[in-house]
């Protein structure tokens, strides 16, 4: 995970004001880096993830927090589905 992406996610977690989420995210980061390298270099998910993040940023910039929350949830659920599909086809 590159530094800009880590900073983006760190910002979101801090703004959520959820200590559990922040702690969990830090612990998960090690595993994410390893999986992400394989995932983004071996699937077409990179462009979709980029677009998802742009939409999240737009929602947060316009202070549409409900939409931002839904987009973040969708992004995570889609990511987990993609990873599940990836590992079931290996």
C-alpha cells in the first residue's frame, strides 16, 4: 500500500473517531500490503477501486456523510468479495 493510500485510509479511520477501527486497521495493514500486491497486479480491480475512492472523496468533500458511509461499506464489501473469488479460483 503506498503512502498516499495509507494516509487516506488513516484519515478516514481517525475521522470516524472509532478507536477499535483504528487499532484493527493498523494490525491488518501488514496483511493488506501483502495481499494487495498480488490482488492489484493480478486482477482488473485497480481501476474500479480508484473510481470508488474518488466517489468516497467527493461524498466527503460535499459533507454527504450518509453517502460516504455507504460508498465505504460498498468498497469494503466489494473488496472482500473480489478477494474471496480470487482465493477460491487459485
